[in-house]
């Protein structure tokens, strides 16, 4: 059954998201800084996304900083890695 509600990111998911280079750069994470530090800098949620038409079905991560700007959205690519949308 489709569940459109957000889910909390696990520690492992925060680490994975915090390891994506464009995310590290956007949130100012220094080389060698623990990717888990992102959890204290951003709001994050995971969705089990199902497209209404032909398209993507899978995990979608939404990150928002401390301002009400555009969120960053990540999805899985064909190899299972995370890519930033847009």
C-alpha cells in the first residue's frame, strides 16, 4: 500500500546523504567532517515515492536548511546512488 507520509532518516541515511559532495558543499561540511553532522544542520525527511505517471518509484529525500528557501531533493539513480534533483 502506498504511504505518502514522511519518514525519519536513520543514522545510516543521514551519513549517506551527508556524503554527497553537493550536499556537503551546500551545508559547509569540511573535508574529514562526519557526514552525520548534517543532521544537526538540516531538516530531513524520506518518502517512499510513487510517481503518478511514468517516472520514478523509490526513495526520495528532502532536505531544508534554516531558511524557507527551496529544499534539496535527492533520489536514487539506476545504480542505487543518491543524486540531487534539479
